[in-house]
C-alpha cells in the first residue's frame, strides 16, 4: 500500500469519525429539543459527510476506502456516545424511594439539594418518594449521596425537557430546559 492511499484512508476515516460524533451529539440534542444547536451540528455533519462519501464513491476501485469509511463510522459512533456522556447536557429528575426519609431528606438538603417529598404505600408498607431536579452532570453524585444515607433506597432517573421553577411561594415563569 502506498503512502497516498494510506493517507487518503486516514482522511476518510477521520472525516467519518468527525461526522458520526457530530451525528450522535446532534441526535441527543434533537431528543432534548435543542433545535438551534442540533441544526448547527447538522450543517457541519452534512458538510463533512458529503466530502467523505464523494471521496469513497469517486475512487471505488480502492476497496480499502470503503473499509476506512466503515471503520470511521464505528469509531465515530463510539466517540460520539463517549463525548455525549462527558458533556451530560440537560436536566434530570431523580425520584428516590426510601423508608428512611427522616434520614435521607435532611442529609440531601444539607448537601444543597432541593427536595419535594411525598408519602405513599408500597408493596411492603409505608414509603417516601423524594423528587430532586439536578443537572445531568450531578445525577450520579446525588444517587451516591442518597445511597450513602440509605443503601436500600430505590431510585428512578428521567430526563426533563420542560420545567416550571419556583422562587419561595410564588411560581416564576416556565423554564425551557433545552434551547
């Protein structure tokens, strides 16, 4: 294999890594309702994609270009998911179900979390549900803090697209989580 062929393969793979990384992040942005961000990512993704596809199709007599294209696709998907997890865009609602709300809620409040509590009845008796909204980057810390206070607690995590924030006893304007 000559150097020009190898260099072209690397460029094709790099282009696919770039456009698939952008595609993965753009897909998450779409799901979260971040229209402007998703549109900008889509523009650059399409630009890189068309350059890579054009190079492969114009030189289809070199099968190694197709291999480079596919390898870049796979690597870009992996990198996109990894990067999206690091960015952790958005807000989440964590619902913690515990029989030790008297210990868990004060502990979490002392750590700065805003908690709404509900009392209920589960399969095995009385249970408290604690609802906490946090940025995605803080979700696992919140879960660890809750599990430290009650190792037997059960929790659910949901993404938030729209929320209404309050200041004291007065509701404020509706807050759109995704731009």
